[in-house]
């Protein structure tokens, strides 16, 4: 039970961080090339027009909320596993 709780606690957080860093690296590479990153279509625009910043949470609410929910469930399972008698 403790092992399942630790997996549910750690894996969603790591996957969310990896997704965020991948998204950030795409936008950074576009800006390094002199373009403007369109967050809604995830494309680099070389036309020179500026696109507004749209946070990761707004673009992927199911990933963020679902990942945090799984982490909280994992924390509760860990706590239950630690309190269980052996």
C-alpha cells in the first residue's frame, strides 16, 4: 500500500514538471530564433506579431488538476499505509 501511495505521489508531479519544461523549451527555442511563440496553437510565428502569454494551467487544466488530484490521493494512501499495523 505504501509503494502504491509513493508512486501516485511522485509520478504525476514528475510528469507535470516534464510537460511544463518541454513546453517551456519549445517557446524558448522559438524566441531564440527571433520568432513569437503562439501558446494556443503551439507554433512559432515568424511574422513578427506578438502573442499573449497563456499559462500552462489554462492550456492544460485536466493534466494539472488531474495530476495534483492523483498526488493528493497518493499522499493519503501513504499516510494510511504508514498508520496501518504490520
